[in-house]
C-alpha cells in the first residue's frame, strides 16, 4: 500500500532562495490518523490534522530535495542539467536521478516508511510507502506515473501549473495507483491502461 504521492519543486542550486522546495501536489491514501488518541474530531481537530499532514509531506519533500542535491553533486554532472530546459522533445526518464531512503518512526510519521523519489529537471515525484511494500514494484509504478504526468500534462512546458491540473493528476493516479494500491503491471496491461487514459483525457 502506498501512503502518499507528491510532486514538489527541486531547488536548482544550493543557496538559491528563489528555488525553495514547495509541494505542488499531494495525495494521501488510507485513513491513518496523525493523533490516534482523538476519539472524536471537531472542525478544529480536522483543521489541525490537515495542517499536520501538510507539514509531514513538506518534511518529506525537503528530505528528497536534499538527497537529490547530494546525489547530483556526487554524479559530477554540470549544474545546468538540473535546471528547467524547455523543449518539444519527450523527457527521458532513463537518466533521471532517483533514490530511496527510509524514514524512521516519528520522523515525520508514526511508523517507519520507505520513500522512493524520481527527479526530472525541476520536479520531484515521490511515493511514500508502507513498511512492507514491494519497493521494486513501487519504483516501476513511480516511473510510469511520472512518465504519464509529464507526457499528458506537459508539466515542464512554459506556463504549466501543476495546481491547476489536479483533476488530471487524480485521473492518472486512479488508473495506475487506485486507492494507493500497487498493481502488477505487465506491458500489455500498461498499454491498455494508457489507451484508456488517453481516451479519458481527450474528452
């Protein structure tokens, strides 16, 4: 089971204040509560929980941002590779930086959770998984979801706004990550889902 999916900005260079990490889109699956001692939730409790979830996901995004910068520096690739490059050519995920790390209990979730991330130029795509999840399957799903989002939503095109395309993002997630469940996706099944997705998005 996937706990959460998010898209966030990546800071182009260390010390670049204009590129501070921001969560552009997030989706939390399941019903895990932040405070398990709350028997009943009033409006203030729900508001507090929503803010708590936002803080959790921002903490994850910042850790991904740091991990990405460290890996990028270790790769020896020029800094220009990390900046937005507008092009009509399809984005290749083959050379995209990616990684996985485990969050210990309490930082920021109640239980430990593995985090998988994929960095494509200025955007980070992240899956926060439950402890016993199949990470290889999660990585394949993350790459597939990122590929579909980049192709169908033109996220790296000039003037693109992830926030305004939340409905299409939800549609893509519902196909490849229904209710946070990872699917065993063979090539034929993926092709079928992509045809369905194209038909839905063209309406």
